[in-house]
C-alpha cells in the first residue's frame, strides 16, 4: 500500500512538472511568434515616414522646367522691347526734378500707368498712377491756348503727400522739328534741356539734350551729344529710352485694348537711378506730337 501511494505521488508530481513545462514552452513560443509582427510593424511605419518626407523627382523637374520657360520668355520679351532695363548711374543733371519721388530710394525698377483724360478742355491732360498700389503719382495738365509762351504742359508730383510742380514742357513754335523745352517747375524756372524729333533718321527718333553741355544752336548742326535717345515703334506707341552709353533706362508700351488719339494709355517702366519725372515728361511730349501729326493727316 505504501508503495502504491508513493507511485501515485510520483505520478502526480511528474504530471504537474510536465504541465508547468508545457505552459512555459507555449508562453515562450507565443512571445517569439508575436515578436516578428511587432518588428515588422515598426519597420513599416519607419519606412512610410521616410518616403513621405522625400520630394518627388517629377515635382523638382516640373519646377525647374517652369523656371526655365519663364526665363526664356523674359529674354524674348526683352529682345522685342529693346533689351533689359539697365541702371542710370550718372544722371546728366542735378538735382533730380523731385527730391521725394523722382528716383526710387530702394534702387528698384518702377512701373507706372499713364492715362490720358478722355474729357479734357486742353487735350493734353494725363493722370499717372503707381501700378503696384494704384496711387496717384503725377498729374499732367496742358494749356488752354496754343500761343507762344502759353503752349505748355505742367507736371505736378502728387505722390505720398507731395503737391509740387516739378516739370514744365514749353512747346517751341519756331523750330525745324517738333521741340519742347524742359524746365524745372515753379517760379524763375531753370531750363534743364529740350526734347526734339530727329531731322534725319531711318526711323522716328527723339533726342533729349541737356542745357549747357557744349555745342550751340538748338536747331543747328552744332549741338551737344544727346543725353538720351528715344526710339521704337511710334505708330503702336512702343518705344525705349537709352542713355548716352546705350543702356535702356525706360520702356514705354501702349496699354489697353481701346485706344484713340484723345484716350491713350501707356505702361511706363523706369530703371533704377533714372528720374521718373523726365521719362514721364518725354512720354507726354511724344504722345502730343503724334496726336497732332494724326490730326493733320486727317485734315489733309
């Protein structure tokens, strides 16, 4: 009896040990089987994060192509319109016409919209606006009477609180070619120079001369070299202004679909360092000259 009960006890002990061993093995296997799943999930998550932070090569290629196209069309536009804007580093007169608004303090090119007034008693009235802000920049008012000493256009700076007459254009009635004297605004005005249409030229050309720069005879052969020359397509009113060394300091292009002689609109680009008042004065003078030529052709 004792032996049998010993064997039963041993059997019970063996069964308990086997059960514990099987439980341990199954727990170990379960842990080892679950581990790869966790590792795989972690790897997948890390991989997806890396992929999402990369810029697709197709996007980089598209951006590069777009930039190249923009540069290409800009270069073509500059070629058609006379070349890129340069920088005026040697203004041929001093001081500029307007201390506050003639030259951009930031040294950047500027663009203006020149709009001829449709309703005008003189036919020589313009309003000039800054294209970026649409703020008034200059007002141009013509003369009521076209008489000697009275046929004038007056440019007033009206930007950022300024209210100052800065330029006066005086039509020279006794001249071989259309000519405007350029004066500073105000009483006892100083003559700075003059703009005149070239007598002999393959295409229509206007020269801007500075007073007191040598030579003599406004309409004679002995003149100082021009400080600026304006050339281009004056029929379509697209022209460029170059300084004495050939740099483009301003571009003028007709702006708007509806255009006629009494309602011309222009877009004027002015280079860094260039006096915007001089450019706008020459633009208005050229516009009036061609308006008068068109009117004379219609009468003839």
